[in-house]
C-alpha cells in the first residue's frame, strides 16, 4: 500500500527538508521529495510539524523487556527486539556477553532463523568476549574468560554468516591473529575491556581492530606508573584516525563534557551511539529481584555502588542526551544513531538514511525528541502511534 508522510522536517543525507514528503511502498522508500502535494491513492500521514528521521541502528545491546540475548531462544530475542523497536531501534544486532560456546551456537541458530523471517529487525549477531583481559572484564564473566583459540572461533565462523561483529581484548596472546581472521571475513572487530597503550593499539589497528567498544568505559586514559606518564587506550584510539568509536550516551556512563569531546575529536562519521542495554531496559515488569544490582539514576549499578553494572537505555534516550545535555545538533545526534552505525557495521545499502530504495524504517520525533511513531519496513509499530493518524 502506498503511504505518504507529509508536514514534517525530514532528515536527508543533505540536511533537513521542510515541506516535503516521504513516499513508502512495499516496505521501501519510494521517494523523498520536496513536494507535499497529496499523491492520488496514497494513505496520507500528517507528521504535524515534527521530525521525520531514519530508524535507529542498535549495534550493541544485550537485552531489554526483561530478557537477555544469552537466553538464546526465539522468544527472548523477540521480546527484546520488540521492546527496543518501540523506542526507534528498527535494526538490531543482538549482543552476547561472555558465555559458553554452546550458548553462542544456540544463539547463532536462533539468529539465523530470525534473520530468515520477512522484514526482520535482526541483522546479525554481535559477540563480546569471552576473549577478555581478566583485569578489565568484571567478575560476572570470570568463568568464561580465555585467550583466543582458533580451534574454537574458526569452526564457528565457518559454520555461519550471521556473526557481524566480535569484540575482544587486543593485548591477549593470539588476539592479532584473531583480528586478521575476523576482519578478513568482513566481521567488524572491536577492542574492548582493555589496558592497551599506544604501541598495542597501533599494532591492533593494523591487525584489523577498527572499532572501540563503549569508548572510555573499561579502558584506561592518561595515567602514571611511578614517576613516568603514559597515554591510555583512550588517547591511543583518538590518535588512530581510521578507528571508529561508540559511546554509551545514557547521560550516566559518560558525562556530557566527554560526549562533547568525542563528537569534537572523532566527529559524526566516526562516532556512533549505543545503549549497551541490559535486560532491564524498556522493562515494565516486576522490580529487580537480584541482590547484586540496584537501579538508580536511570542506570543499573552494583548493589555496593562500587561500579555501574550496565545501561537500561533505549536508542531514543541516547539522542535526547546528546541534544539536551551535550548540546549536539539534532541532525548530528540522529546520524550517530542511524547513518554512522549502518556504515560501520556494513548495512548502509539498505538502512541508516531516508533515501529512495532503502527500507522504510522511519521514526517521527516531537520537538522534545520523544518518539511519537515508528515505522518498520513501512508498517507502523504497534503501540508507537501516539499522535500520528
């Protein structure tokens, strides 16, 4: 069915377009035009002066709606996807935290099956760990941590094409061989949970590590050892011009000043926004019944308040934080949640921008950057149409 969205500010790759319209047909964008004259036979949707923007690409999220992707079932995957979809995440790469390879294989099977479904929101799997530096990994993963084992990861990757991203600590023995293999197979390979300084980051980048996971978190900055000073992972990543980064822009994991700094130094094209969300994101069920964690200040913390445990953010909250707290222009904040991640993870041929021929994944935001309507493949997502009729 032909649908026409009119009367809004449309974010195009060239900038904002006012008084135009977006034409949708068969799940695709038929045209983005500077005319808002009604098209004969089209169902017209009035955006009422709001912002019409690309759907968000969520490339680092562990869970939501009370479920975690390591549950590895279609039910869990479906619950999480639907929870985040209502907040504008029209493309999702399920993230597995460090777990057994049996669970990874189970998640691969689930991911493959769900990717086969028509108009799937899931575009591939993201693995974080289990090849992590123990000193930087957190106690919750201890049982699974190990050095990269080619007898383990090569058979897995040769058995499936659904793994699109893998994050490990670059300083581990065998990590560079891992990166050469994964990057050579088109898998986005990221540094994470690391103590690496400049020589190691430079060597890692040359081996195929091209992205930094949850930048600033679980990695050191500038520091001293005895009387001498050393650059940290953070400064080293800044110096790698070709290395992209992601930030957890929930307003808690990083202060607004640091979000501004990343935007200023890495820029829109090299920076994307991620939730790194736990199962408590977009969750409306019973309160947490786990003595290890508390939810305060819009984030999940360890019960002893010694550390943040993880985000409960959704993609719309990231954009709101960048605009309202960090003072980033709305267009740039949206690009970092849509266009940039789509390019970094290799789906920009069909996602990330409002352009002819791409999937009709569209979000309508009001002036306060609240989601008012979400379209996935041209269909209004149930429960999101709060004003558009």
